[in-house]
């Protein structure tokens, strides 16, 4: 459970610091627009996304069990967060995040890190694709500049409302969004080590005031971004409220644990290393506690940002600390500039994020899986989109574990004849 930073600092030197410094700044430029966009898509304020990236990102790197893990708000939480805010208010989300942090800390202390690997892979793939579908659908209104007044949270109703508003498409907003998507893909293809996300979003957003286009920006919709961190405060705690939010807190803890360990395993393959799963769970617990104290969002390890860190040359957790400090400096110094980012550009960014989350390069491989795995993936996906993520995970994990037991030919229980 020893944090990786204590191991890496034993032989730390100036060249390593230079590599971490460059990588940390590069990742911050990627994380900045993502944090804003994820917070907005979750129904929170963009400033709360920045707070999460700073506080949670710092703690995940400081206490985590991976050399190169980068943490912060991720797309996987958008569905959960938006649902909690709609049903329980933002104070309910803060308390659920606080409880999830406690659950993760307990899991780390009990060395439950390796137990996360028992979750069936089709369940993970199913709810990840389902979340991607919901994220992409939620961004259609901003991408097309639709003037739909009431868009239901329920998936079918949302699609119907968006289709009904198709005649209100704003050509300027759509052009900004498509241009941002084109530039992001171009940077990823030809300059993968560049912070292409912030450059693409900044360039397309700059066109809005230059050409006086009637396109929404962060500032026009949400007002000025905060330029300081809020003072930490404990959420309002009561037994009744905790009991009400316990299922949501368990889902947040589950997602944080799964996402962080998946991200750490991806990082291991990229750098040829080995992460410490229990230290990672402890770090996720501390990060979600810290984020809730500052009024932030749930957080976990981010696969895309971690991969960016590796490609940019990050060597140790110091790169993650630099990433968090860089976002803090931007908040303190350049918050007004971030307010000019255009909503269609952020929508295009999130749609591409959803596309990458769904891992389309693996779709053909799913057709060669067992029929039971295909069924489990499809069931989890459909339940995620049409029902609820809590239901999808619960049903998927239960059926997946039952199938695993069946494949191992575990004999049935030797029941005695009941006397009743």
C-alpha cells in the first residue's frame, strides 16, 4: 500500500524532473477543457470540474500506486453525477462522493484491489459503451445549437425531443463543433505529443468573438469562472440522508475503483511497470474525500490523460502533481480566458471522448466472444442506456459471476429435504 512517489523519489534527478515538468504541463492542457466539459455535461458548474482536477488530481498522484496515473473527473461519471444532481441536488452529490471516498479507503485497507478483477469484462465493456452513448446523445443539443426548451433525462424521451427540435439547427454552432472535432482528430493523428485538445478548442472558440457569431460560450451560459479554490467544508451529514445515498455512493466507489485500476493496468503495459492496486484504491478514496470537501465532483484515474502523460514523457507521479498545479495556476491567472471557450467546441470534444470510450476497434472482436459474453455485454449496455447504471452494474455482475461459476463446473448445493 506504499505510494509509488516514495519509491520513485529515491533516485530522482534533474533530467527526470524536466521530463515530468513537460509531461505535466502537457497533460494539464489536455485535462483543462475536458474537466470543464465533463462538469458541464454532468449538470455541475465548470468551476467544479477545475476544482476536481486540481484537488483529486493532486491526491491521486501523491498517494497512488502507479508511476504515471493521472486522475480527475472522467466521462464515466457523467451519467451518475447528472442523475444524483437532478434527484438529490448538488449537496447530495457532495455527500455521496464523500461516502464513496470512505468506501474506497476501507477497500484499500482491506486489500480489495485485486477483487476488482473479478468483475466480468463484458460488464465493464457494456456499461462503458452505454455511458458513451448517453454522453454523445447529451451533447447533440450544444453541437447543433438546437433550441429545444425541455429535454428529458430519460434516453428515449431525450432522443424524441432532440429530433423534434432538428429544424432549429444553428449552422454557426454546428460549424464550430465540427471544426473542433476535425482539429482534435488531426492533432491526434499527426502531432500526438501536442496538447491538441486545448489548441483545437481554443482556435475554434476564438472564431466566435472574432466573427461575432451567436454561439454560446462558458461565460455567456454560466458566468465568470472562479479564480480561487473554495474553502474546504464538511458536507451536511445525517443518517437518513446517508441511507438514501448509499446505493449511489457504492456505484461511485465501484466506478472509481474499476476505472482507476483499468487505467493503471493500461499504464503498466505502456511503461512495462507494475502498479500497486491497494495503494491505488487508498488514493482514490483520499481523492474523492478531498474533492467532496472542496465541493468538487467524483474522480478517478483517467485512461486518456494517463496515456497522454506517458506519450509526453512522464516518468513519475511528480508529472501528475505538476498537472494539478498547472491547472491551479490557470484558474488563478487565466480564468476569464477559459470563459470564452465555445459550448459547441466542448460538445464536439465530449462526443469524440465518448467515441474513444466505446473502443470501436474492439467491436469486431466482440462478435467472436462466447454467446453468453455477448448477451452479458448487450444486456449491460441496454440497461445502462434505458434503465439505470446502478441496475445495469448490479444485474450484469450477478449474471456474470453466475456464468463464471457455471463454466467452472461448481457442483450444485446438496439441499436437504425441507421440513416445512
